[in-house]
C-alpha cells in the first residue's frame, strides 16, 4: 500500500470496504501486523427513493406506476413505469405502505399487492374487509410490505396488484394527503464489484 505510519486504514475486502489497524513496527508475516476492525459504509454512489400515488389504482397484474417522486437520488426508480433498477450489486431495503378501499359488501373483499423481482413474486401485502350490519358504507384498511434483498446490478423490483376483489382498489390520497408510498434504499454495496483493484 505504500504506507509507513502505524494507523487505521480502509482496504477493499472480499465484497465490502473494511477498516484495519496496521502496525508497521511488525513484519507483514506477523499476525499483529494487520488487525481487522470492521466494515466501512462506502457506496460508489448513493441510491434511495420515495414515490407516491395521488390517483386511485385498481389495475391488476401490471407494475403500479407512481404520480409523485419525492426523492430519487441515483435515478434508479422510474416512477412512470413503477420499476426500480438496481444500479449496482448490494443489499437493498424496500417498504410499501398502502391504503385499500373496499366498496360495501356482505362478503369478504380483499386486496393483494406483491413485490416482484425480475417478474417473480417474492413478497405480498394483504388487506381484507367485510361489512356487517353495524358498518355502513365504504371501508378502508391500511397494509404494509417490507423486504431486505441482495440484488445484482440490473435486477428490477416493482409492485403490482393481483388476485384482488373487484370492489377493491389502492387509494392514492385522502383529504389531500398521499396515503400510498413506496420507498427503497441501498443499505450496503458490494464495493469490490464497483472498484477495480
């Protein structure tokens, strides 16, 4: 590395940046020459987004598009298509919060929103409701879906409704507030794939 002073240094590990203490008073073959301390939180480029729907949505088996882009650092989320494309390999976190609307019904109605990775369902958020004699009118139910995933560069993530009742829809807003939100962020990058050593 060219260093001659004892101290703390960042090095490229097998997948991630790591922190080590180097004691240059010792020879490189001595076990105390390099002491591992931990991992560095290094990303070649930050990646995080938050998108929301303002309009109601009921279409099934297609990616859910979003109307409002609050954040899109790194540009990996396409709100119009509803698809997130991983810019680099690493561990990502995704969170979806939805508000389901159900029309009055004496039978059970439900809504399902799936998290899809490259066309395969890998998670599901579910809500259901049934009107009884004490409840009159429309019904609403909140539901969530979270997932932490190891992705490769180019993997795509999206949400879509499937297997939902005909009287159910995803509510975009209520009293001028957005109630359906999708968020994602890169937690840890496999930096060794981004850095050529």
